[in-house]
C-alpha cells in the first residue's frame, strides 16, 4: 500500500508492478512507490494514522536539529527498504508545533510507530539503521505482542 503525497489516499499497487509509473486512484497524480519518507502536517498525519493499512513510522524533527539531520538518511533508508509495507512520515515540529505537542513530544528526534490507528511504540534519539529496523520490526510484527521492547 502506498500513500499519495498529493492527496493522502492509500493505493494498492500489485506485484510485480506494471510498466510505467502508477497513478493515484483518487487524484491521478504520479504515485511514489519508492518508500521514501513523506512530509505531513497535523491534518495529514491524523488521516494517515487512522486510515493506513500498514504500520506508520513517524519521524518528528526540525531543520535546526543536528541529530535530526543525522537521522534523516537512516529514516530514508528504512522507508526505502520496506516500500508498501511501512509508511514513513516526517513532521517538522518547527512548522507544525501543535501535532507534536498533542503527541507529548518533549525532545527531537522522536520516532513514533502507529499500527491499527494507535500508537504502539516511541523512542527518542538517533539510532543506527539496524537498530531502528529491529525496533520497528519488533513493535509491528504480529508475534511482537504486548511485551515487545519499546
């Protein structure tokens, strides 16, 4: 499943992918199927969390934050490694402070995983890619259960 960056609609793209660039079924714009993180505002975040059929990894960051800038390529790689299976969103806390405040974010970078419309885990601070991937997998796989490390 892929989220249209233009209108926020979720689109199913079959495997193997057809030739050419898939289009969004709602707005008919080109659909990014790379798995690259998408910027969202508070409204887009709320809609994505509620309607995403796949787990959502949210990166809360700000442009002035050096650790956030260091985490950006790691988050990008994690998203690109799981296109269609994990939705990676980025919320700029400087431009959109209200949603960050509503989530109770006290420091950045903060990573929040949502599944089934609810928060399932949260961590702050930069993690190496393998650690971030293990953490996301541990909280999103069915066998993770309630005792999964967060």
